[in-house]
C-alpha cells in the first residue's frame, strides 16, 4: 500500500494569490528582554504568561514556519499589514486584559516588532486564557490551536 500526502503541493504556486498569506505552524511570545515566555508549534505548547496584579507585560509575537523557524517579513510586507494584524479573544477581562498593541504605537518604523505585540495587564488574581489569530483580508491566516494560559498572582 502506498500513502501520499499532498500538504506541500501549494509550494510551487506561492507566486499567485497565496503570496500575501502567512503560512504559520505556530508562534512564540517574547518579553521585552527577548526571553521566550510561551511557544505553540504544531499544537504542542510550552510556557505560560504570568504576571502580578497591576503589572503590564508587553509581549512580541513571532510566527513560526513548518520547521519552527521565525517567519521573516520583507519591508514591503510590513508596510502592507497595517490593515490586517493580530486579534485576541476569549480572555476573562476581570482577571487580565489582553490587547493588541495600538496602531498609534506602530508609527515608529524602527520598532523591531512592527506592531506585532500584545499588552497583558494583570487585573485580579486568577487564571484565564486567550486565543490568538493572525488576520488577513477579513479572515484568519492563523489561529492558535490552544488557548494561551495567563496567570495573575
């Protein structure tokens, strides 16, 4: 018996409408010092987001390709992504507020993360989680497989 998979057949056709889409298999969240806080890759997750009541964490979001490497974006792509971007949902705002970094903060084009960042604000002690999506032209190019756990102490 022969088994074939066709999951990579689109690789030869990336020159048409798919070139603007991000083909991510996971993502990492890094804190301001560049330390990895959370990773999701092909459904497996490590780490969690932990902070104290009253604290705010800024986490940069880096999407991963099928080999687990960070997906780099060209300067042209970064300029085009302002109408699209990250969305978060599902968190309990009475425990932690999770928000996408605002567009007004993206005006500094020398910013390393180009607006792909989240702010997590500890409101009260407890646990919650959120779903992360990378949106493009009104649909999700990527949706987290697992909810990202958040613990506020």
